[in-house]
């Protein structure tokens, strides 16, 4: 189960970075949906690495990028609903 969570987080990060690379030339503020099965405290080091990677690419949260966070708090049944919420 823990490997699935890590895979989900890693996939989310990769997808976000691909989307950012494609939208980089746009003048509007980009938006990323960040979905995690675990609470923020449980993934804090990964979350900071994600933000650091964005900064290295020139994206500063609140300035030229907005990140919409959703956490399932360990309740995997909530993930589909939270993903749907992010897509809207």
C-alpha cells in the first residue's frame, strides 16, 4: 500500500512538471493539482522537494504558479472524489 502512495505522489509530480514545461511560455499563472493519500506531515520532505524543484524551474508558488492541494489523510477511499474535485 505504501508503494502505491509513493507511486501516486511520484506520478503526480512528474505529470505536474510535464504540464509546467508545456505551459512555461504562457503568460497566465499556471495551476497544479497536488493529490496525496497521506497527510502533509507524512510527506513533508517530498512536498518540500516538489516545491524546490518547481523553484529551480522558475516557478514560485503564489507568484507565477498556484498549487491546489488535496490530502486524503490516509483514507484511500477519498482519493477518487478528491481527484475529481481537482479536475473541476
